[in-house]
């Protein structure tokens, strides 16, 4: 798309929001260990590095970093970022790469946030780890560049994404532009190998520049969902746990109890 000749600063706000879910089976005696594992795996230090990577991928510059781990669990990170161009290190791409708990990153008039929510079913041992991620940019830099990196950082079972462009920018002739790039689906920016692994549904409102995509992993193998190896499980127990896991995933994906 031909670059717009703008009058002043690009005032469009581009926001990419995720709900990312990771499901596992952790019976009651393992649930405390599961929470501790999540808290350690997604602590402030790791979140800080993730936001640094996202900042580099979208082409912004970090101005300041503040981070904090909380008791008994949780973490927060804040990055102050400018829109200036960043020279890639050669290690990061717009494709899959390593992510995770509670992070806030401020761009120049914009922000990046990540918050995590580990929780467990009170009766059946199903545990769900949720990460809420928002990347909101103002100007020419785009959060869509970090899309695949964020998806693959959690090796997610379910991803629910919203992308929207708000406001307008004005060209040198005074005409308003309510979007500065071509898009008809978030799926346009998802890597092909990812699309092959997930079932996807789109709900888009093109005239309002609002795009919504849901993804759920197509194939699940029970051993990948056990928090700790369960050697004593018989075939009936395995089938029961598998059914519970699939029910949990479908309820989250479709947004209703089944």
C-alpha cells in the first residue's frame, strides 16, 4: 500500500488484544504446586524480557523499565517506549518465539500489557492458565508484527484475539484516513504452520475496522496435559480426564457452559 503523505503525526491507534489459555490436569494435591510453577515460570523478569522482545519486533525503543513481583503470586512490569526505529538484533523475527504474568509497557501515547490468571476447577482437577495481552500502538508502528511471537510464546491451547483501528489521521490535502493498511482478517498475519494446527473462527466488522479471531488447538494428547506424570491412571480414568479437558476447551472457545 502506497505510504500516505500525512499532515503532522499519524494519530491512528492500532490495538491488538489477546486472551490466551493453557489447560492442564492437576488433581487437588498438585494444585498448589501448579500455582507455584506458573508463578515462577511467568515472573517479572521473564515478562520484562518478553516485552523487550515485543518492543524490538514492532520497531519501538525502550525508554524506561520498572517491574515488581508480588506475594503470594503475580508480577507487574512497565516499559516506557518511543516509536523510534530499532535495528533488529538478527535473533528476533515476526514468527514464533518464546512468552507470559502481569506486564504493562507504555509506548509514546500507547501501551503494552500482559496479565496472567492461573485458576483451578474446584472438583475435577482441571487447571486453566489465562494470559490477557494488549498491544496498543500510535503512529506507523503496528502490533500485528508481534502477533506470531505472542501466540507461540505460550504454546497456547486457545487464543481469542481482537484487532481494532481507532481514530483517524489526516493527509496533506485534509482528507481523513480511518485506517492506513489493508486487512480483512487477523488470519492474514498468522503463520501458515500455526493455522494448520488450530481450528479458527472469524467475526469481523469491516466497516468499523474491528476484527475478531478465535483459535483452538485441533489435536490434543493427554500426556501433554498432565501437570505431573500420572503412572497409575487406568484407561477409564484417562478417558474421563480427556473428556474433561476437551469440555473445558470447548466452553472457553465458544464462550458458554456445555
